[in-house]
C-alpha cells in the first residue's frame, strides 16, 4: 500500500502483549508502508511485525486503542498516541474502501465466472486449468494456501518455533536477503530433512541446521538457495494438483480453499525430491543478495566433508552483515 505517505515514518510508544498470558511490554511502534513494526525501545531491535491489511481494532472509540491481527494468535497492542491511532484508523478505512463491494453486481460477476469456469472444467483439460490458476493467483492468496499447507504439515513436524527474539531475527534476516520482497522463514523442530518451500514465498528450515551452523550467513544461504530452487517450479502448482479440480474451482470463485482439501498433503510434501540447482544459478542468487557462499557450502557439506567449490561472489564476507552476533544468538534459541 503506497497511499498515506505522510504517515509512513510515524513512530510512537505502545504496550505489546505477545500472548493472552504474557505481561504487557513497552515497545516502539513504527508505521511503515505496508507493515507495523514493534521493536525494543532501548535497542530498536524488531520484536515482531504486523501486516497492515490484517490489522483490526478490538475496542472502537475507546482509549487506549487496542489492536490485534487477523490470524488471532492472541497478540495485542495498546496505543494512546492520538496521531498514531488516527494514522492506523485512516489506513484501515482506506483498505476497507478498496475492498470489492458485495451486492447484485458481485453476484452477477461470480455467477458468470462460475459458468465460464464450469465450461472450462468440462471442455478444457483439468490439469491445464489448475496450472493456469496457479500462475494467476495473487501473492496474498498464495500466502493463504501456504498457511493451510503448513497447518496440515504440523501433524508431522510440530508447530513452527517462535520466540520474541528469534522471530524478530528471522524477519530481520528475511529483509536482509530481499528488502523488496522478503520471504517468510519458519523453523521446524522435526520431520523436515532439508529446506523446502510452500506457496507465498514461505521457506521452511529444519532446526538442526541452526545447531550445525557457525553463523547467520549459512542459514541465509539455505534460504537463498531454496528460493532459487523453486524458480520455474512454483510450489502452488503441486499444492493445487493435490487439492484437485473442484477445490481449485472453488478457490477461483470464492477466493478460499477448505482446509480439508489439503488433508494428507504433509506426507506428499515431505517426500518431494528437491529440484537441481546449477552453480551459476547459486552464484547469481548469492551475488544479488551480497552474501558469501562459503558458510552455506560448509554447512551443506558438513556430513560429507567436501571442499567448497563455488566461486564466492563475496570472498571478504557478506556486506552488510546478515545478523549481528546478539541477534544471531536470539535466532539460535528460537526453538528452546
């Protein structure tokens, strides 16, 4: 969202509660173009990041204003600063006006769309329709599908690791890897043998890599390599082919998919073989991110004790650093 430019660098204090049982914690609230960043007021290290489109107010017309996000994890944020409250309410109103309006026109459009899609389902190859759908879905819908798949995967891997410092470190690493379109990185305790990707630029890493790595450069390298690996092999296609034609049609007509459509997808996902990567692709990706390849190769080859062979585009080290030492320690403890 690029509107409301006068608010894009607005900051205020606030009180953040990570879970319903946690104590209120003072934070620095920073409004950015698409996100709300909550940081430690002393160190300015980010603790968490909220998506502005997902923001909702729990107590309209009351002070202090209490906000939450749509995923309903129990996080809340209290704000008394009237300028910040006005900015957030303006953002919410702007987003609301941009949403499609319900009514007869929408019903007619959906009805017409459904008729066209039904004809496509009958006369076009179902596989082609699924591939077409995967290619045209917006990022927000891909992200929703990724979360549905992650929910099914949780049966086999457990919940993704979270902690205030560790989660903030992952977000910081993601922005360092790609400031324009940062990936969503999650650490899984068990069941996952290698880095893997779900729709919505959701990159999954096994916890053991944190223990085996000597620093943040190696973990960032795993994310860079995995993102490069799925170029031209969109994970949304595999997910939709598993869900099937009718679930895909429902996604096109309603914008959502029933969770049961992906029941059992976790087993298939964990058995999927990774795509091959060429040295040229890897070097190009690391060069774009300005991150050294040596720690990545050391971690990758630790079990077989192979020597690094890539022409490191950053032989003197990543510049700027991926994570400072203190932030890296917070990331290493994310599953503890």
